[in-house]
């Protein structure tokens, strides 16, 4: 699709740029009881399990809504009213899970680290040792707030060594960063249609260990968010309980075929890593500094510190970049004034080079000599 100010490339963490093929897959109306739709739904669910190598152990339960809906649904379905959660926080999505726990009235404790630091495995180990009441541990795979990659494998192994349940918000990583159920023993993982799998927004899904979900009847306080009920109903007749997001599923089906053609997680990781490398190298050439060191950086979204040059004004910069066809993402970090640029979605090296060229020109027009932040 031609790049124009009204039809920009989204350098954001979702919704994100989708392919023409994916958009085109929505030019049809499906009845929810239509066999073609039922087959498509089944295939989407099976493919999602296969991506995590979880077909034999887990079930895929889809849910209407944005990613947060399925996070809330998984939390209220999996954690019983007498359960206790431990949330590992280093950004807004960890904090959002705390807010959900407040709403659903489950007890919890937190382990928080700054947005540019992963949780400490030793502290996690000690916390689980000291508090046998903690039943479930919640973590975020890639914390989209900063773009930090959390060590989910070590976290999950530690949680399992203490025989607790492991729940992972893998929203912004699933499909681009390998997460194999045989290596990372998770009980539930949540993600959505509109992030690294490059579908359109409208549904989330949870991959849940079947033996765990089977014990979850009656936990949820909400009918529409009850993943046990959603799963049971779908098991019986392969249909959704309530109106399914038919067009979203059709687009997701098309997006997943493209994902497989690209080489699955390996192929997608390769393209996003290249996008990320080009972006970071190009921005560093302009003097910008990333919040995270390269070893903590996931190839999903990059946080850049705000330049100190007095000629720089983020509002003006953002608007000019948008006019040239690229949408950036303002930061909402507490550790440093910053902004973010995503490298996921239907974007390739050429898009990243073109975005960098636009950024370079806009900075020059603004009279910004250097993107370096204030010395700390
Ligand atoms: C995008 C995202 C979500 C879900 O956000 P929605 O706006 O509800 O789709 C949850 N967790 C993480 C880590 C995310 O990146």
C-alpha cells in the first residue's frame, strides 16, 4: 500500500502495519455457524499451539477484545479466590496486571525493578521460599514499556522448582521470540492477534495447560471473561459462545499463513532483529542513545532518551515524522524522558532506512545538531 500521511507506516507496538493480503482477507462475511468459519477457527487455534510447541499439553482459548481482556480473563480464570499472585514488575504491563488483581480481588505481592532492569532470579527464589502462600507467578516476556526482554526461561524454571503456577504475558513477543513449552514450563501464556503475528486488532488468546484449566471451573467472577467456560463451549461444538470477531479471525488466518511462509518464529525474529539493528545503528549515528544496553533489548520496540539539544521539541518532531508517513510512539517511562520506535509489523529493512532518512531530514530542518541526551 502506498505510503501517504493518511496511510502511514506504524512504528508502534500495536496495532501495527499489516499486509495487503491480511487486510484483503476481510472482504467477506462469515456466519458464525458456517463450516468454513469453524474450520478456519480450528486451524488458527491449532497453529497458535504449534508455535509454542504446546499442542500435546495445552489448549488455545481465544477471546474477543484487545490483549488486556485476555490477560484479565486468564488471571480471573486461573487464580482461585483463595490464591495469591506474585507479580514481577518492570513496566506498565506488569503494573496493569496489579490493577487487574485489584479489580478481581485476588491477593498479591509484587517484586519490582526499574524499567531498565530485569528481575533478579535470586530474589524470586528467596521470595517463593519465604512465602508458601504464593500460588501463581505473573511475568511479562517483553515489557513493551521499555522493550526489555525478561528472562522468562529462568523465571519459569525457578517457579516450577517451587511447584507454583507460571503465567506469562507474552503479548508483544509471541511469534517473534521463541517460547517453547518444552523448555519454558508455563501454565498460561497470553498474546493477541495484532502484535508480532501481524493480524488486525480484535482478539486475544491464551495457551493454557489443559490439566490446569480443567480444574478452573467456577473461579472467574465474570461470564464473558471466563476462559474455562469459553473453552468448554468451544470443545462441544467448535463454536464461540458469543458473536465471534469473524473478520479478525479471517485476517489472522491469512496473517498466520504469511508467518509460516516467512519461516515461523525463526524467520520473523530474523526480520525484526534486522529492523531493530538498522534502527539502533541509524539513530546512534545521529547521536541518540538507547535506554537499554543491547543485551537487554528485545527486537520489538526501542526506547530512545530525549535529546538535550534545545532545538529539539518532541511534539514538533513527532508531527513532522508523522507527516512524512511514520508514526512513532511517545514514551511513558518513569526512569528517563524518552520516546519509542517500534520495529514490528509488516515492515522491512527498506522501511527502516526510509524512516531514518525522514528522521535525519526533520532533525536538520529543526536545527537539531545532535540527538544525545543530557549527561547524567
Ligand atoms: C500490547 C500489550 C498488552 C495488551 O494491550 P492492549 O492495548 O489491551 O491490546 C499487554 N501486555 C503487553 C506486554 C503488551 O505489549
